[in-house]
């Protein structure tokens, strides 16, 4: 696997509203193969992608990217609105 899964079959094109906890390290899935979206489950191991690890500095609700095309990972930047579904 060297490409991300297509948008129609393996990932959703709407961001995941997620409550993050201060000081708890998270690993956002960048490959799109995780079954624990939006977080990494190790499925990237056969791909060139790696998870984005981050630790929130406060409790807060965020929108995490699910289309995996954001330019501000792990956060949604609205790119999903310009992605056409694959047919
Ligand atoms: S499963 Fe996607 S980055 Fe780990």
C-alpha cells in the first residue's frame, strides 16, 4: 500500500468533532486505513504514512480531519469541501 484509500470507500469526508484532554498524547491517522478513525491503530505500517502525534495543552473540542487532505494536520482546514467523491 503506497497510496491513501479513496474517499468513498475508506474514509469520511466530514471532520470528526472530538473532545481532547489536556496532556493526553494522541496519534492522528494520516493514512486513512485505521479502523479507529480519526486516530491511528497501526494500520499504516504497510504504507509510507506515519501518524501525527500531538498533545493538547488544554481540554477542548476540535474538528479532526477525516479526509486526510488537510494542510493543517490533525485539524480540519475545510479541504474536504473541495474533494469530489470517487465514482
Ligand atoms: S493507521 Fe493511519 S497513520 Fe496509523
